[in-house]
């Protein structure tokens, strides 16, 4: 079996030690970090999602897989540097209030850092004010928000509205993403950018007006 398939299978069963071993081996054999991420880890997590939807997996199964994913991501993180782009931009990132999902957000943060952005990661369940306060304190250029639950999507709008009413209006751009988020929703809530995945998040951030390109 190809190494990448083994990584995917180890992710699906949440075997973190095996993930560590296989990811290191794959890097040693010249498989790219992006290949390991997209073809191994993310595809493995897609299978986990399907199993959960089908009722074959329960929350502990998903958590174990999430832990294995995190471990794999930590190993490839230093290798995910893309090109020689060096952004001057500072971004504040987080999963919005009420939402504890962080795998996708962590991926986006990792890709942004790899592309040269300085990212302050506020973690999950981030209150509206925390995004604004941190952006002000760190003189940030961007606020990156992730949401995975339909019930927490509207928290993104709260952040955008608070930003518009603050002294940071027009200075700090916003970008949104996450499984239930669409371009249409992003436009409706007045976000400056939307991206469906980590790579396009980097492109979107680079192309927002005011960013160092
Ligand atoms: Co949750 N969960 N979960 N969960 N979970 C979903 C989201 C769900 C769709 C599963 C389902 O029912 N089919 C469903 C939401 C349904 C809905 O809202 N309509 C759901 C539910 C219901 C719940 C709970 C309520 C379950 C419960 O307790 N009864 C609960 C809520 C907890 C809370 O947040 N308050 C819950 C809990 C959990 C776990 C803790 C078990 C675990 C999270 C572990 C963790 O994150 N540390 C978990 C997981 C893993 C999932 C699924 C299976 C997988 C999510 C994931 O990590 N995907 C998910 C099913 C699914 O999405 N199909 C599900 C992989 C990840 C790489 O993709 O996060 O989409 P994603 O990120 C992508 C893009 O979206 C994009 O880039 C990433 C890379 O490509 N992206 C951005 C993300 N953020 C971005 C930001 C950007 C740009 C792009 O710019 C700023």
C-alpha cells in the first residue's frame, strides 16, 4: 500500500503514533507536505466525517481522529512554506463564539503562517469583543473567522458589525470560512473575503485591498 494511503487509513482509525511515524517517513521519502496534507490527512478526515454522518462513528472516534490529525499537522507545519512571499500583514484568527471546531481553522492558520503572515491564533469559542480588542492591540490588518456550525455562523456577522462601528472600521479586513460558509453568505454579512480551503484562504488574504503582495 502507498504511504499516502497508509496515512489516510491511520487517520481514519485515529492512530496518532502511526501517523507520526508515517508522516515522518513520507517526508523522508520526498512526499511533499502539501501532498501529505491534502491526500492523506484531509482525505482521511473526510472519511471520518462520512462515517460520522452515517452513524458508524461516535464523538470519541471523531476526537481520536482529530487528535491524530493535529499530530500530523504539527510535523508538516514547518514544511508548508509556500514560495518566497513575505507578507507584512498581521492577522487575528479564531473559531467564532459557541463553536469548538478547530481543525479547519488550524489548517488555515498553518497555511497563512507558511505564506509569511503573522497570525495571532485566539483558538475556539472566541467572543466578538476578543477579535476586535486583539486586532486593535496587535495593530492587525485582518480578522480571520471560522465556523462549522450553522448555529454559530451568525457570530461572524456580529464581529463584522462591531468592527464597522469601531475605530478600526475600514482599517481591518475580514475573511470568513468553514464548512457551512459560502461566498453568498460572506457577501450577505459584509465580509471582505471568503475562501473554501486553506490554499485559497492564502490567495484571498493576499488579494484583499491593503495587503502586502
Ligand atoms: Co462537529 N459537527 N459537532 N465535531 N464535526 C460537524 C460540523 C457536522 C457538520 C457533523 C454532522 O452532523 N454531519 C455538525 C454540524 C451540523 C450543523 O451545524 N448543521 C456537527 C455537530 C452537530 C457537532 C456537535 C453539536 C455534536 C454534538 O455534540 N452533538 C458538537 C458541537 C461542539 C461545538 O462546537 N460547540 C460537535 C463536536 C465535534 C467534535 C468535538 C467531536 C469534533 C471537533 C474536533 C476539533 O475540531 N478539534 C467534530 C468534528 C471533527 C466534526 C466533523 C466530522 C469534521 C470537521 C472537520 O474537522 N473537518 C464535521 C463534519 C463535516 O464538516 N463534514 C462536524 C475537516 C476540516 C479540515 O475541514 O473544518 O471544513 P473544515 O475546514 C476546511 C474549510 O472549511 C476551510 O478550510 C479548511 C481546510 O480545507 N476553512 C476556512 C475553515 N475555516 C476557514 C476559515 C477561512 C477560510 C477557509 O478564512 C478565515
